[in-house]
C-alpha cells in the first residue's frame, strides 16, 4: 500500500507502518518478517514525492525499511526483529 505519511490503520491493537524504498532487499525481508509475526501493516513507499516529509518527520531514520509501531519509531530490520521477539510475536530458532 502506498499513501500519505499519516495512516490511521489499527491492526491487532497495533498501528504498524513500514516505510520502504523501491528495490530495497531489506524492505522485502521486513515484509517476510511481518508475515512470520502474523502482522498486517501499512507500507508507505518513500520516493521523490514524499522523501522530504519523511526525513522531516523521522530525522533519525538512517535508511529503509523504517518501522513505526503505535507511533513509536522502532528502526530497521534488526531493531524490528528484536521488538517483535520481545513482544513474543516471533521466536528465535
């Protein structure tokens, strides 16, 4: 899904937003992680039309994917995996 930078979609009590970039390998891995965690999420592809808004809103974002859960910036793939582990939504092998 692509859209504005203000989604209001609630999923299982969690509002999950994944900011991605076209052709991003780690963004594809994030989608697989979300599937593994059984989470529905709102994906917003950042491109030239909304990049400035994204950077202004999340100046600490270092790249893509960038995940927000319930309004709290989580970070990239590794940080998100750690958060999902902590919440018990995924399990380490």
